């Protein structure tokens, strides 16, 4: 089984690339979706976050007010790190379960879409690693235009993440998204060729079909 790591930065275009993989039939495990689920009312993650940050981060229906919590943690590196530590065990467990479900379905290639791939040390479980990159000025302008934020707010959110220039040095594949959507589609197609190349023997051995084949061969050999 090939587990591809996909990461980038806010407003880099990572979600667009993730959707392109979906459109080509490659299943995605989206860490952002997982993070929303582990913070739903009544979950273990919800209880820990509310106990730590207080009831004032809740909406009237008891769900976490995500924009309010975001303002708190993006303005304070210590609080942001605290939130990450609180939720990391829940997010990691859910991601593992999602990968297991896809493995049981016989998927041979999956993509882990994880914004904090390197920070959470999940890069060691993925190969190849794809980084969607833009230059810092383009990233800032796109974020301000997308969310209608001030320059200071946008910089706080960008600075809360590992710099894209550093991430690209850790990548196996870099998708440069500073150009047009047409340019992005072209670079995605080039990356897709590498992602869909034949599995190595190790990757095949880790797939469901590979393990079933290995088990069958083991039974045959034992009877010889």
C-alpha cells in the first residue's frame, strides 16, 4: 500500500490538489475533516478543549465556536501548541482508523491530506511526500482575498505554520501553485504520474492483497 503525504500551507492550494486526487479516483484521508469530527460536542477532544479554554469558546448549541477558538490560538503560539497537544492523540487515532478502513477495502494508493504533516511527525509514514508551494507574497495576498482578513491577521495565521520554503526542502514532489489553474493542473498531472507508478514489492506486501497472497503462499509452502 502506498500512503502519499500531501501538505502545504494556508492558501497554498492544497485543498484544490486534494480534490484533484479525488477526481482521479484516489481516496483521501483529510486531517481537517478528522479534526472537526474529534472536536464535536460530547467527544473526548471536545471535553479536553472546553476544560482547558473555558465555556466562552462554545456556541449556544454547545458546539465549539471554531472562529473564536482560531482567533485565540493564532494569536498565541503557546495556546496553539497546547491545542495541538490536546487534539493530537484523537486525530492520530482517527486517521489510523480511516487508513485501516481503506486498507480493508483493498485500496493500493491513498493520500493523507495533513496540514501539519511534518509538525505531527506523520511524514515518516508517507512516501512520497507532496508539498503544494507558493511564494510568501502570493500566499499572503490570496489569504487576505479569500477570508477578507487584515494583513496582520493573515500574517499571524501564516506564521503559525511551518514556512512553505522549509516544507519544500522536505518534499519528494513540489507542486508550484504560483501560476494559473491551468498551470496547476499541468503540474498535478506530472505529480500524478509519479504517485500512480507501479507499487514496489514492499508497498504491495503491505497492501491487503499482498498480505492475502503472502498468507496463501505460506500455507502452500507449509504443506510441501
